[in-house]
C-alpha cells in the first residue's frame, strides 16, 4: 500500500523561521569544517567571523561621515566576551564600553587605549573608578554619591573624565540615571570642583528600539550641554547608548509566526506571548537605525538631530553591541539523542510494546502533532535568550557529515540540553526539520554572537564551556584559531 509522506500542517506546527540568506555561512556548513571542529573539541562550540564585525563598524562610520556628524563608536563588551571583538576594536580605532574591572583590564590588555574606553553601569566600585581615572577612561556617572567618590579622586592628582547619566522622561521606576534635581546638584558640584575633573557631557539609555524617543532625548541632552557650558564646564558630547536593532528574520515569516503560534506548537504546551520575544524582524536596524535617528526632526525643533549636533559642536557617542555583532557568529551543537513522541497527551507506544514509525521515518503515516525531542551535547545556558523567559527564535540549520540536510520527510522536533533539568530546553518550539536528524548531526544556530553565546553560560554538570573559534576568510579553505583571552 502506498504510504503518504508526512506533510506537517500549519495547525500542528508553527511556521518556519529561516534566517536571512547567508551564503558564507551556508558554505561553512557544507565544507565539513564544522564537523571537524565538533570532533576536535568534543562538544558544542561557537564560531566567530570578525570580518563581519569590521563591516558593521564601517557601516556605522559611513553614516556619521555621510551626515557630517562627529561621533565615537564604543563596542558594548557585555554583548560577547570573546577577545576577537576587542582585538578588532584596537585595530580599527573603535572604543569599548566596559562595566567592570575585569572588562576594563581585558580591553587594555588587548590594546585599546584608556581614553578610548567608556565605563558604564551603576554604583561603580572604588577600584573601578580609580583604574578608569588612572587610564583616562570616560566614566558615565550614575548617581550623586558615585560622583562624590569620583571627585574625591581629584585630590590624588588625577583628573577624571565624566558624563552625567540622565534618567529618561517617563522612566521614574528605572534604577539608572539622575533626576532633573539630581542633575542640577551634580552640575553645581562639578563646577565647584574647578579645573580637576572634566565634565564632558551627558548620557542616557533607553530600552527598546523606538527612534523618535531617542532623537528627542538626544536633543534634550544637547540643551543640557549648553546649560553646563554656562557654568564653565566643557560639556561637548552626548551618549545615546545602544538600542540599535538587529534584523534576524524576513518580515513575512516573523509576522506569520506571531499571528499563528500557540501552545500546541511547543513542547509541553509551553506558552509565549508575542511580547516575550525579541523583535526578530526590524525594518530599521543597525547603522540604518543610526541614520534614522540622526535624520529625525524632533518635535519643537526646526532641523534634524544631525544639524542640531553640528550647530552646537557636540560629538555623539554610541554603544552598540548586538548591532556590531550582526551575522558575526554562530553556535554549534551535536545531536546525541533523538526521542519520538506522539501528540501531547498521547503515548507514542502501543500496548504490545511496539512503536509506530516516528515522523520522518520511511513508511511513517501522517500523524499531526507527533514530534521528536532532540538532545544535544550542551545546555540552553549557551543560548542566553532563556534568561529572559523567552527563546532564540530563528530556526537552527541541520548539518549532516555531507553538509546541510537535503529534503526528506519533514521531522518536527524540539531541542533539549544535556542536563538533568526539565527546563533545559534550547528550543521549545517544534521545528520542522527537512529530515530526521541522526546522532552525530550538527545543529547550527545562526547569528548568535550578540548576547546569546555567553551572557549566562555555566559549567553546570562540569560540562566544559563551549570554546570560541575564530574563522577567517582565506584564498583556499577557511582558516581557524581559538579565540584568545588573557587570564582573569
């Protein structure tokens, strides 16, 4: 009797979420190199593409040049701990945004000059303030008591460089930044401190990716700089922080997914609201978002943000992290187990102890809702979106020893980690793979360099942390090396 191949229906499984076309990463998947690396390191790994970091930096600089705006880019180091990015910053004259003694030392150790570092974060330790001041780093001061501790360092013959961090309007519940009254006090204290400290301007950070609120706040900070100059302070720069989105997925795919996803699309009936997800499609992303901000005409002003910055002689500072890492790295896991399950609440076995053919197997009958559980050789701690009670949405690529899997019978499956925790799931969604994965196949999660690789990695179960592998283009086969970090 003829067997009807499984064709998962939209009712049973969520729409696919393929990333934007990426021929270079496709070629790596097909080259056999990833399987060689998985064998060599005996576990999951991340690979990095520093030349793409360079290209993203160049795109931001091109916007500043095109609009004739003085600007400084600081890579937000918290987005990824790899040394490769800081090495590229040192080589390209890019600054680095750090928030701890460890991050500051690593940046210095990889050749970034102190004046090219900005130190952010709340309630900085005295050790961090002393080290930053000694190396002439720019320090974003978050509170009055922090300002007092920093100004006290002037008595040691050092001269700290500082910004005052502003509490954004409408963000009264935020624990970051100073209120208008606190800013007034801070300006007076800076002015009274005389020629020692250099108060260079103001900074802010806004959550989300909306352009117009950032533009309005940037212009407000220009006004604060002009006011500070009236007190005799230099105040010639404003930091607009980060908040430059990354566009992971095509618009139609992302909207289709948000409109149709529901609990039965996930292992164990897990639920995610649309607001739980990062906005994986963004029509204005990366350097285009900077261009949009600088060309915005804020309410009540006659000209663009770029024009207002030029007229006031203000340098704009920015701290992109994710946007500089766009398409600059991937995370690779090896499949080490495949378990078949029926629809939720239905035992996949038969009373006689036999099992029906799983979805994707030759001769398998259609069974809406049946799916597999893939277990990989790492944990969900290496895809840090779980930290936000969410998950990394783009589909991983199934890579066999021969390259990307070809079309077979579709096989829906979630992806779980190798720990003993029920919650250790990398992808709760039942992804429809092009064929049934086999033990030893690889899953390549693409575009994970920004905040996914290592924000909350842990050697749980004494599992080794995935190494980071730097892959560089070459005339022949791609070259690779281990990422280098100085000892902590």
